[in-house]
C-alpha cells in the first residue's frame, strides 16, 4: 500500500502497542500516543523503526488536551486513520460507594473513554472530509453491549462509543469516511490483570475458547478494518470474545 499515517492512542502498551506494531507491518506510518510512561512509548517507537511517525504525550482525562493532541499530530502531517484505543477501567459499587468515589469514577470513565475519543473523532473527521477520506476504529468493549456489574460507568462509556461509531458511519457515509469498532472481552493486558483480581478461574470458565484474547487478536481485527477491502463494512463492530457473548 502507499504510505499512509495513523494515530493510535494509548499505544505504549497492551492492545494499543500490538495495534501500532501490526499496522507498521501493514505499511502504515504510526503516530504513537502515551499519557505517563515515556519509557514504554520510546520502546514502541524503537520497535516501529522507520514506520514511527511521531510520539505524543497527552492526558485524555482532560478534553482540552485531547484536542491539542490532534492539533499537534496534524501539525506534523496529515493522517489517514485514527484508532481510539486509550481507556480506563474503574470499578465501584454503584449504590454503596460514597459520593466522591461515584463522581470520580463517572468523570474519569466518561472523559477518557467517551468524551476525549469523541473530540478526537470530530477533529479527525473534519480533517478526513477536507482531505478526501479516512477511517476511524474505536476500541470499545463487550461490556458496551451487555453491561458488567461493578463497572457501570465503564460499561456506559463503551456503550456510548459504540453508538457514536454507528451514528457517524451513517452520517459520514457519503463523505468517504468510514467508522468501525472492535469490542473485546477479556484481553491479556496489565489493565485486565488490575481489573480481574482473583476472578481468573471464573473468567476463563465463561469463555468457550478457554483463554482470554491476546492483544494481537485485537490488532488483527483493526488491521482488517483499515484495509480498503473493508470500506463497505462501515458501522460494523467486530466482537473479540472467544464466543463468550454472541449478539
């Protein structure tokens, strides 16, 4: 493929890192993003080699910084795709948590998982429409379809991102901008390990394939969606959950 540039948020580790590396092998020039761990981001850039196309720090817990992120990326050159991967997983007891915990979980989940991605999609879409086209892949979650006890705001934020994807696929259908999403279940990442506690046997028992997804499973799906051959699938969500939830 002719060289194209993609921004992958949260690409210093886990799913985002796997996506960045897979897209580089596909021929994409990859702009990487991180929040705190510069060392991890620098390691990814080193692995990307000649396919590295900028490394950007931004706290997506602040919408203003999310917008500045896209501004900085575009200042360094056009992009042809955006992968919204960065996210946070917070748990709490919805009824019993104190107000401070409730408010913190609400604000953090909705800002990082939905508001900042929405602004990134908006600014990217304006750029794509003006430049002749582009693609967006939002990394959502199985719980955006089915919910999860103890993670109400995470579930709600991912459901919002899923429906934003579908709405914009229709809205931008005539403008050569395609919107897709993937909805992983449990994936072998540091964030998953922090969220599962001692539930691993229970989690594996609920996955017919008998294992959690690997970050590379998610990267393969994103790779497919960003190919020209997938353009007609705009609005589709690929579930990656080992047959644990079928719609």
